[in-house]
C-alpha cells in the first residue's frame, strides 16, 4: 500500500538513474553489493532492471534490495535473453545490496538501479516488448500518459557492440563477455502519447528481447 504522499495526484513523479552492476558467472542467486540507490526519502521506491541470459526458461523466485523483500513486476519465463523488473520501498540509505534468486541456473545477470519518487502506483500504466530484429534494431510501442516514467532494458546474446537508444536516454551498456551485452535506458515524458515507440540498435545484434515499462 502506497502512502498518501505517493498517491497524491497533484505531485509530479520524478526519478534518477543510480548505477549498474554485472556478474558474468553461472549462478542461481546473484548478489550485487554496494549498488547506488540515490538520495534517501520516505517516498522513495527503488526499481531495478534485471538483465539475464539463460539456456532454459527462468523465473525470479525471490529478490531483496537492501535486505527488503522486493516485488517482481514482470517475471515471464523465457529462455535466452530477457529483462525483468523488481522494486521495493527503501526509504533510507544511499547504497544497497541487491540479491536476486532465480528458479534455476542463469548464465549471466546484470542490474540497473533507479530511484523513483512521488509515484502514484507501482503498477505499470503500460508495458510492451519486442522480439523482432531488423538490421540490428529492435522496437516496442506502448501508450504513455503525461509525466510517465519509462524504464527499458535489452538483453542480447549475439552482440559485442554498444546499443543506441531512440526516444530514451541510455543509462548503462555492459559487455558481459564476448557476445552477451546488457543495456538499459529511461526517460520521463512531458506529453502523453498513445503510440510511443522505443528502439534499441546495435550493429550485428540479432537475438534477445526488448522490454519497456511505464509508470505514473
């Protein structure tokens, strides 16, 4: 349950990108220590994009942020490369340990940390994903209201080149090993749109999925 301050319709939400971390080993539980979580506040929610690559369908079975149990917003099981979202209310601290447990072995994992303040609801107002690659580009289109905060992640298993983002600001782009690359991006729109298209592009990219979420 969100506090009245988080639900107040007159307050515009805001966000900051804090940092990222990666682990290139095969594990079931990943622990990322001392990840930046931004400025402490009673109305702060920490959202984490979780990039992963697996050889079988994998779900996030549990996660914590700074020792606080996190909610998994999207945990669709799929083999290959994917991005999922977890969040928790974390009012204190500027760094935290992020721990993520999958329901089986994952080949690689990475996280991106975002602080969101004055959010009306933790339920996404819109979400979309893309799986079709054309000349190294992948896109997804969603509907976003005024002042919506958009977070996106692309996890790719056949690309060693940096991703360029369209309609989002790139936050992190990590080459995990020779071909596995994780990237994340975000923005806050000032004007709503019923057809907001996000694209991630990288030379030679051809496998994996793009996931995009919006909150207000």
